[in-house]
């Protein structure tokens, strides 16, 4: 499969590229250090566009994917409401896979947290920790958890420091007992593996907006 990888020189981009290059032809696109500066420069039309750069650039990539009639995987965070509406709009015409956290383990974590929230009476708190360079706070994943667990009226806290890839914790505080769920990304490889699975999956889907929950529920690929 031919893949145009936007944001190839970033920390996540490098991890994604390493995995994708095993079985695919990858065109690395980045303003600094990529083989190409834009998709228009690559010598052949790709089968799918993957953008792990930034929110603003991903909207541009989605618009170009719409023009070219290509599926796109967006694995970056920090979109505002206007940017999300633009991405949702193009999903009427092409398959769009959008996930703020591409880890399979994180989606399983979300599924468990949702189950606990529906079946445990208590207060809910979300805490996340990321490396000092992460721009958005709270993280996109924490905000997704907040929306997912809104029935428990969750509160959110966050911390930034060091070179931590990412840790998310959800506490359920009952009257006489508590439940604590934790997901820790040990390296960016877990996100990169999710991007690779999403890229292989999205090319066979009809037009629409998809996420990791769709992938885990419907995928014919092994998620182990």
C-alpha cells in the first residue's frame, strides 16, 4: 500500500514511519526533514493519507484528501470546534478516521471506564500526565473521557513534566469503596501501531467518520 505520511519528522511521525515502512511504500511529508514538503510533490497518488502533524495542518490534509477522493487517517490532537466541523464535513465524501489517541489499549481502557461509570455510583475524576512539550491541556483524550463519562459529572486535572509519553487515570469514588483505572503509554510505538491498523482498515470502508471504537468493534485485523 502507498501511504502519504504528513508530519513524518515529528516524534510520533518517526515512530509511525518505522512501522509503516515494514509492509508499505511511505512518502514522508514534512516541512523539515521529510522527503517531500507537500502531497503534491510525491511521484504517485497514494492509497491513503495519514496525518500526525498538528490540528491546523490536518484540516488542510483532509481538504486535499476530499479533492483527491482518498481516505485519510488523522492522529493528532488539539482541534477546535470549527476545525472539527470541517473534518466532519469531508467525511460525507470520503472515509475519515479521526482519533486523538490511536492506542488500542486506550480504547479498551475507555470501554471499561464507560462500563464502570454506568454501573458504579460515585464521583468521577480524570487525571492525565504528559511530557512538558505537549501543547494542549487537558489532552484530547482526557476531554474525550470527560464526554464519555459525562453521566458521572467528572472533574479533570492534568500535569506536564519530563518526557512522559502519557498516563491517564480515572477514579470512581464511592461511599465505601473506590475503583481506579490507569492506562500508561510506555512508548509512542503503541500509537504508531494503532495508526498502522487504522490505515489498513480505512481503505476498505465507505464514506463516513470513524474512530478507534469502530476499528476494535469491526476490524478483521488482529488487535493483539
